C-alpha cells in the first residue's frame, strides 16, 4: 500500500476519534447527570434524560468545533497533497 494513502487513513482515524470521543463522553456525562437528578427528585420522565443528553452533546460540539475544523483542514490538505 502506498505510504501516502496510509498517512491519510491514519489521519482520518485520528480525526474520527478526536471527533467522536469528546462527544461520546459529553453524552455519557449528560446521561449520568440526568439519571442522578431523576433519581434524587423522583421525576422519571424520559424527555428529561433525552434533553439533558442533547444539551450536553450540543455544548460538547460547540466546544470541540474549533478542534474539528483544524483537524478537517489538515486532513483535506493531506488528501490534496496525495492526489497531486
């Protein structure tokens, strides 16, 4: 396999984990906090858990968006250098 293609695939996998792990942890934290608050207050409505997870994912995406933008720019620059 061409080493340049291997570099592109490696960067893509790194970007996948850079994008996915913080968002997954944000959703996990939102779910845990919502579950804890539901058990403390005895309000067991599913909408509260969904909205808390959605809010935590939106906040996580907002905080990681500059990092993702930089990662995608680097990836597409690398792809552009391979295709030339």
